[in-house]
C-alpha cells in the first residue's frame, strides 16, 4: 500500500514537472518569437486583452495570442495600457510588446500650427493628416472652435470664438485624434503660455485677456520683422489712447468672405464688425492665433510717440509720429503709387 502511494506521488510530481517544463518551453519559445515586419496596430478604448491579443496576432506582431492574453492579465497590462495607435518594429518580441502597451508608448505625430494662422488655416492644415479620427474631423474642428459658448466653457470669458486661443506650436499627437482632444491640447498650451507671460507683465488698466489677445493678433499679422513687435504694439496703444481708429489692413481682410490678395476701396468701406477703419477701438475678437512674442509685445510695448507706420518692402517699417512725416515716408517707400499693406 505504501509502495502504491509512493508510486502515485512520483507520478503526480513527474506530471507537474512535465507540465511546468512544457509551459516554460512554450513561454520561452513565444518570448523568442520575433515579428517579421513593422506593424501599425490600433488599440481601441475598452478592448479586452483577448481582443488585443487576437489583433496583434492577426497583424503578425505576436505568435501565440492565448499565452499573450494570460501573461498580459497576470502582469496587469490590461489595466495599464493606453488606447491609441502603436508602431511595433520588425523583430519585436512578446515581452517588448507588453512593455510598450504597459507604458502607453503610442505612436506620436507632429502637427505644427504657425503664428498668425486662423481657425480656417488650422482646419486646412489638418486635411489629409494621418492621425485624424476620420476625414470629416477638420470640418468638425472648425465648427467646434467657432461654436458659441465654447470659449467661455474653456475659461475664455467674453471671447466670441476660440480664434486667437489655439496656440501656435508644434504638437505631438496620437492617432486617432478627434477635434475635442486637439482643441484641448491647444487651449491648454495657450493657458500655460498666458500664465508664464502674466508673471512677467500685466495688461494695461482696463484691458482683459480678450483685449490683449485681440491686439496681439493684429500685431502678429502686421509684423514682418520680429524685433518690431513691441514698437507696432506701441503705435496701436498710442492710437487707442487718442481715440484714433487702428486702421489695420489685416482686420479688413479677416472680415471679408472672399479675399483675393488685394484690398480695394470697397473693402475699406465694408461695414463688417472687424473693419478698424470704420469702427473705433479693438475689433470684437482676435483675428488669428498670436504667438508668445506678440502677446509679450502687447503686455510690454516699447515706449514711443509713433502713430503711423508704413512698410519699407523689406519686412520692416518706417515709423512716424506725425501725419506729415508719415506722408513723406509713404512717398519714399510706396514706389508703385498704390496703397501699401500696413500704411496708416
């Protein structure tokens, strides 16, 4: 009887050892299995570990989906992974795949927004980008950015739209990207820059954030030479202080439905709300996304008594304190006899 018990115990131990050895061999074999090609795989929100394993196997990233699922659950990868698009290089092994998922190493795409771009410009730049959730996203982005109440909901009280608050920068974004996520990252960046600038300078008395951003957007559009931004801001402040219209060409252009590159007499007399030739003070809101330097120029303008500037056709301007000086500068630099952008 005792001999039988010893024999059964031996059989059980041997079976357990064999099973463990087999499992270890399978695991080692699986971990050594390498993918043959680079694969881009979308992990959607809410996907189960089993579904993820099946998709990875289908794309040739792993060779044993069941083992990947079991080990992934045991390591808690299913509780830590981030949804998004992952790019797995050729030759990647199962432990490396799990590590990428656990760390949320989703593929990043660079998207650059240029200083002076409008909502429409950003939407056009989004077209055919590889990271969009779908082809209609640029149109939805533009509509959401112009949605009444959207700016206030994000903390920009009094702003008619998000024009001016979609901060120009280079963003690293993950696929698939929707309009809400992009708007959030861009407005968060604006808030971050605004906080930094506010620590260095305060708006002039009576000016709020909207006023600063609006004037900075005009400075952005009027400036060719970055060093002139504080001086151009000074000109606008001097005109506002004297009750003079800003007479900024970019504000006329912003309010036109179809602008062909030439400002005509009828454009100057167009009564749209952004026409600063006809309407005194600042326009209702920003006309583009100003960069940090333009915002800083409005918060810290150069001291001057200038009221006019005219383009010298080399990216810089001639500044004048009187109308007679300005008229002389216009004759000097306006060689073609026509009206120049930036002339006041």
